[in-house]
């Protein structure tokens, strides 16, 4: 089964990641992985830290000649900014004046009490979204594993602040997403989002929003209704909610109308395929993929660090004080959409490996093809219940 771990602090020497369970013989496109990691750093509204870091991924184990060996793959991303704060963050000698004014909306206060830290830096360094650089790198590997099954994943921005893009039933093309500085395929809304970010920056404020992730070419039956933890929507929601700024997850449109006759997807026969007239369920029913595209929306809160800080308390003295100000972004919604793609890739890779897993890519393909052929025979159909010709 595919599983992963990350380690590292925001200003520590490096971020480290391990992904275990990738089959042997998976050709890794290193340039594509590098582009995906770089896309997390882009996006209008990012802070000065993005100008410091280059986020070069170094492979430490699990690859030879660009091919997975079937052993754990280990990655490292050096933190360039560590050199600027070495006295504070050296793993053995790091020390400095403590941060004692927690930021509303951040992990500072709860983490200090949980781990009994007197210096909030010991909490905020790991709680920082800097850690997601490694998640995107690991997610890029998971995406290439999902490519064995023909599955594709794309994320884009739907809303920033009070500016909302027009609704699109079809998945927007990749070019229109990447052309936009805020990863919004609606050009008119994209321009208004940029203006809204500029206004928030001048006010010392931050902005949240909504991004969407679409998954195409899903086979039927990924996930399970047997146990709560095996439900595909629960696993995807948990993965997306693990993003530091995520506050809500919605699948499809079934929760928007709340009237049964307008909320569910009828079955039809079309050219020998069993298809759906709509996709209000967002590709998941009963905890399992139903063959339609998976469509997920995620709402993210504004960044907790404000240049005009909110009211707080100095935990060392008990006196009222403004919250600590740490270098931050004005808006990270575009970056969150990239991270969201990575988290969906990682969650799906885990689920796919459970159903079709094998020690090599060849074995995985054999398992997948056998499973699809068997499913197609359940009701005597000549073809599987969802198109496999990609």
C-alpha cells in the first residue's frame, strides 16, 4: 500500500519526504515533477519567501536511472532561507528570543499548550505551509503512478475574496489555468481577483477563497462502503482538510439544492455504455467512485499572519499585545489549488494501490485490466461500465 511521511521545519535545513509502496518500473519524469513543485511557488499574492527559495528536489533513494526500484523513494528540498536564520534554527545550537504573542487563526497557541513550548517558534515552524512543498513533490510522484491507469487531475481557482469566477460544467483547459496569475480560467474574473489582492495588500489584510479539483477517467469502485475509513469521499476530504488553510470540502453539487428530484444522477444507456445524465454527486456515491469525473471544491481561510496584526496577548507577561508578525502571503489560494491537486493524487494513489497494487508496474497493469474485464462481465455487458479507452 502506498503511504508517505514528511519532515522538516519552515526555516530548518531542509524538507524531507518518503513515499513507500510505489511499484518497481515506474518511469519518473523529473522535469514534470520540478514544474509542479515550482507551480506551488507561483501565483499572484505570494510573499517574499518565494523569491528566496528555489525548491530543487533531490532524490536520495528509491530511484535508479530514473526508474523506481520498488523500495521507498526519499526526497529532499533544501531551505535556502535557513542560511539567513541559522543561529535561530540550527538543529543542535539554534536559540534566540522567544515568540510569545500567538496569532489568531494559527497553530501557535494550541500547539504551545499541547507540546508545552514557551517559544511559539517551536510550533509555527512545523505548522507553516512551507511543509507543503514536499507534499507537492510527493504528490507529483503519486500523479505519475495514477497515470498508469489513465487518470488525470487538475486544480483551479473558483473564488478569491468576494470575486467569483463564472461556473463551468466542463473541466477548463490547462492552458487557461496556467495563463492566469491566480490560476483562474475565467480571464475577466482573474483580472478582478488580482485587483482585489492589491487592495487587500494595501490594507495590510489577507484573502481566502475557493479552489476546485477535477479528476478524470476514474474507474468504478475505488473506495468502499464497508467501513467509514475506507470511503473514498472521506479519504479525499481528510487529505484536503489536512492543508493548513482548508476549512470546508464539497463534492459535486448535491448539497447545493437539497431537493431529491434535482440532486441525483439518473442512469442512461448511450452507445453501449451505462452513463449518467448529470454529475451532481461529483463522481462518488456510497463511498465509491461511480465512473464519473470527481469534482471537489475546497474553501480556504485567509492567511493568519496580517501585516496589520489582530489583537492578542503576550503569553510571557499576560498583557494585551498585537499578534506576532511573521513574513507571509497576502493570498495563497492559487498555491492552495496546486497543493490540493497533490493531496488528491496522494489519497487516490493510496486507494488505487489497495485495489490494483503489485510489486511492479507490469503487475499493476495486469491487475487493473483483469479487474476491469471482470467488472464488465457482471451484468453480461460486452464493455466495462465506464470507458477505458483514454
